[in-house]
C-alpha cells in the first residue's frame, strides 16, 4: 500500500522545494563533468536558510517531481522519486545553479533526512 497523503505527502513538497531552489549565484562559467555551469533564471528576493537567493525559471523548463513512499520490511520507509526535466548532480559537484541539475532534499518534521543524488532512498 502506497502512502501519499498527510505527513508523508509533505515529503513531496519539501523534496520539490529542494529541487527548484537555486544553489548559487556566481557569475563564473565553470565546466565539470561536461556540463557548463552558469547562472539561470530570475534571481528572487527570497533566500534559503543560508542566505542564498532562490531563482525562478520558465514553467516549460521547470523540473517536475513525483514521489512514492511505501513501508519497507524493516519498520522503515522506501522513498522513490520520478523526475522530469531534471538530473541529479554527482557527489562532489560544486553547488552552482545549473538548469535542470541539482539534488533533492528529504525533510521530515522540518529536519533534513538526506540530500538525494538518486531516485531512491
């Protein structure tokens, strides 16, 4: 049985927020793993808890997220993400704002559980 309502549905919202938040705002253009990093979207006035400005991108380019949470056999939960217009950044990637790349942050009751770089947790 899949759980998608109540407190667990909040995980989806929090994970989505982690996806669409800009990670940096430098004017540098660096190359890492064949991807050109450059500032993207319109810089907004709002910031995250570390003071980094959020960015707004066009709806057609916006990442989409689906989430499924199911109980596992060890008294825990399996979380599976489905993403569109998005690729996870590899471990060690610099936190630069790049269209369609980044990490998802999994929260529970306001506490960070994990920074996801894959579709499964």
